[in-house]
C-alpha cells in the first residue's frame, strides 16, 4: 500500500472502525463516494480483512488469560497441532514461533481449574509438552498497526 490517501484511510478505519463514511470523508479530505470506493478496494485487495466487535473477557465469563507454549513429545510426530487444537474454543490464537517451543497459544478461560483442564486437553489432543504463563494484567492489546497522524 503506497498511496498516502489509502494509508490515511486505513489508519483512520483501524483507529475507529465504526466511523461513518461521512466522518471518514472529513478526515481524509475525499468525497463520501470516493471513500466508499477506496474502502472497497482496500477490502478486495486484502488490506482490510474484516471488522469485528471486541468483547470484554470478564463480561463474557473468561477473565483468566494465559500463554501456553507447546512442544511435541516426539519431534518426528506430524506437525498438526494447529488442526488438532482448533476445535478448542478457549484458544484465542495459535502462533508458530521460533525458539524451543513449536507454537504459542493464547487462551482465555473462566478459572484456574478450567485452565488446568484445558492444558490437560491440549496435552492429550496434540501429544505435546506445555509451559503455561498466566497473564496477571494486560496494559494494551488490539492496537492499530498504523500510527495515527495528526
């Protein structure tokens, strides 16, 4: 993405995904129809991949979050952990990582007991060793990738 107007538009949408076309038009200095056309182009080319609501984990009953590193018990086993673990909805993200672990999972659960059960389920389903780090506090997440320009 090289066009400065597209960059500005993508930045504005990433900071305020609920902005109206009229608000975006004012912010980037284009007509509403031009903003709408550019947004469609950014969506069709995969720059903007979606819009979603962010939920408060405590409000939906999942206040406890943790990172779980997983490493295969046998390095010769198939590398299919992401597929094996995908049905576990407490796993919010699965990242392939460099280092000793093969994957880093980010999970959200209701309680320490539920976390323990999830870790056991992960070990069983994917035949992996785990190392769990409980998150005490999150200072920021879901930050826009593009910096706001004023």
